[in-house]
């Protein structure tokens, strides 16, 4: 007797759960007013549950496939948009380059009509790979009237400046020796104080004015414009070369060494003029 009571206490949760389940089934039977279990209805219920599960799985699979297709379409649209963006950026850069070239050509045309010399416009097509400033190659030559020792000028930012001189010609090309070349010498003058000297390049790609009298130190100052003097030179007078950047003096020298900041930025030089002859008095 004690053993049976102990077994009931040990499994009383199971007995209570079974009793509750029996009561629920009995209540359902009473609510339908029948105590007969109908296998078809039970089977239909089970099949309905199974069919609902299959339908849910099919819907989930379809939604997953649709999501993958949508992602693939979005990726393709994104790549196409990027390609169009690259194309428009390329077009914009080309447009900006053409606009800048047109601006330069317009500036050159206006300048060519204002200079008092006959000139041949030309384009820089080459530079010495060994030394960036040693020689420049132009796309015009003897067939266009270019000859040796003709002066070459350019315009940048609305200002004209001396580039150099022609040292060699071909039929359709010519070589320019720029003022940066250490073997180039140009007779020059300070535009305000009027002291004279020779402008030449240097090994460190700087431009200096040599042989300026030492006592001129009291009358010149930084920023003064240096122009061609036209004395015993192939260069016409008055062509701007550069502005005074620094004055170098040494105790044992009898002359000053003036460092110039050139008018022309040779790193951006594209178009030049080769001067031929006077149109009138400059």
C-alpha cells in the first residue's frame, strides 16, 4: 500500500496531465454531441496541417528566389549607374580641357593682333627628356618661314614673356633654346632703374642677370621688371623676361648677381610665337 502511494506521488504530474487531457477530449466530444472518432476528419486535419506547412515552405522559397533576383537586378543597375558616372566624368573632363584650350587659343589670337611684330604661331610638341628646360621642339619649321636665331615669345595670363630663340630648323619642326639654358645669353635692362646686364640660365634651372654694376644696389629693389634691352642682340627691346626676385652680392665681386622670377612658366608652356619682323616702331 505504501509502495502504490509512493508511485502515485512520484508520477503525480503525469497523472494530472493525463487527467487534464482526458477531460479536454471528453469536453470536445460533448460539444460536438458525439462520442465517435471520425478517422476522415482526423486525417483531413492532419493533411491540412501538412498542406499548410508545404504552402508556407513554398512561399518562403519563392520569396527567397525573388529576393535573389531583386538583388541581382539591383547589382546590375548599380554597375550600369557606375559605368554611366565614369562616362559622364570623362565627358566632363574632356569638356573642361576643350574649354581651357579654347580660352588659350582666344588669348593667343587677341595677343597676336596686339604685338608690333610679324609672328608665326606654333605649338610646343616636345621637350628634351634629359633636361626639361634645355630645348623645346615646335610644330613649325622652314616651310612656315621660321629661321635660325628668330626670337620666341609666349603669353600666359595675359602677359607676354621671352621664351628663347630658334637654334635649329627642319621642314616641319624647329628647336628652341630657352632662356633657362646656361649657354643662352640675353642683353637685358631693369625697366625702372635702367641698369643693364646679361640674363642667362644656370645648372639649377634658375635665371640670373649678370654684370649689373655694384653701386646699383642702392637704386634697385625686389619686384622690378627686367626686359630685353635690344643692344647688340637678336631680341627686340622691351620684351619682358622676369621680375627681380633676389639680389646676391659678394665682397670681392665688382658686380651684382640678380636672381629672376621668369614671366613664363615653362612647365605649362604650350603655344609660342616666333617673331619675324617689325610691323612698325615698337
